[in-house]
C-alpha cells in the first residue's frame, strides 16, 4: 500500500512477509513467484517457508 505523506512515497507491508515491519521490503515479490492464484499460503514465523497451503474460498 502506498502512502504519500509528502513528495516521497512510503510503502507499508500488507502481506505480512516483510522483515522490516510495518514497512515493505519487497518480500512479497519472492512469494508471488511461487504462489498460485486461488490458493492461501501460511508462512512460518520467519516468513520464509510455507507451512500450509489451502484453497482460497
């Protein structure tokens, strides 16, 4: 999510995978490459490995 408080944009994490919360660090791009549409992925506490995969309803 982009927030424009002034001249420079600020990006806030919405996926929960950032290691720099609440700021986005781009971690979602790695996950996006490996995730399939229509699936819900649950990651471990380190947000590195998928621990569960479900159909997104």
